[in-house]
C-alpha cells in the first residue's frame, strides 16, 4: 500500500508565519536542509515558495519519510529533493558523505529541540557549524523560556507533558540554546516573536 500523507494541525497553522521569516533571513540561493521534517507538510509548502533555493527534507523516522514522499508525490516541485534518513545524533550526516548540490546555504529545524534530548540540540549546533558556509543561516522555531519566564500560559503544562513522556525532553531556555550556538561559533542574529508565544531563532555562520 502506498504511504499516507500524515497531517499535523500545528504544522498547517504555523507554516505561513514561518515562511514569512524564512523569506527574510535565508540566503537567496543554495540548498536548505530541513532537519526533522515530520509529516512533510512544511517541505511541500516551503519548497516552491522559496525557489530558486532547493529544499532538502530529512527525517529519522521511516514512517514519516513515507509521509514526506507521499506529500511530495501529491504536490511535486522541481525545488524539492527526496527526504534523507537523518538523525542529528548519528554522524556522519548523509550530506557529509554526499554533499548537497547546489551547496548547502541554510539549515532549518522546526519544533524538534524540545521533543528530543538536549544532546540533539548540541549535535545540531555542532553539525551546523561544520557544514554551513560563511553567511549560512541556522533557523530554529519552537517554544522557549526567555530569562526564566514562560512566553505562553500553556507552556508550563506543555513542558510537564513533554517531561512525562521523556524526562530528557522539555521547553528549552533561549539563553542555553544561544550559548550552545556561540560555543560552536554561530552568532545569534535575531529572534522573531511568533504566534502562540513561539519564537523563530536565527543564527548565522560568520
Ligand atoms: C513535533 S515533530 C516536528 C516535525 C516538523 N518539523 C513539524 O514542525 O511539523 C518533532 C520531529 O523531530 C524529529 N526528531 C526527534 N529526534 C530527532 C533526532 N535525533 N534527529 C532528527 N530528528 C529528530 C521527529 O522524528 C519528529 O519528526
């Protein structure tokens, strides 16, 4: 049976606000590597909208890669690559063994670092610093605590529910994420307030 297109409501709701930020901060060309593409809804929406950049989705979960392929088949785009099997914790990443064409210019990671151990954020930063060229962008999106304060009334309960599922998960402190980026030589360029208290976080490879 052909894989199904899976659907996540939040992904559908946040795609336009995220796209507006991506248009403003991504380098104008090259390949954008999406880490943790999930269902593939973002990939099929962003790829044609961000041309002439190429969009390279990736996802460690085989079932979700099937969903990405199904969305890609239903909404094909010449700017969209087939999904890579990529777990940020496993090195080398497939783009290290077979570099992107055109070369990588940005890495995008939406709603992952709170739903994975802190080691995943550290691995993402280390690889981004290794793989991005000068001027390359690392874009993160998700919920954050800032200066110890929650940004949405729903976030404390959300954080608890994440930790109940896995004690190594949880809403991250923006300062810790920025410090991890800086430790790898990536510079915080800006944060952008997003709906529902989320943040876009844009780091740049100097
Ligand atoms: C909440 S979903 C977000 C999916 C998608 N980015 C979106 O916004 O719809 C979290 C994603 O993180 C991925 N993920 C978790 N741990 C990961 C890891 N170690 N490496 C890469 N992706 C990971 C999951 O497979 C899942 O696709």
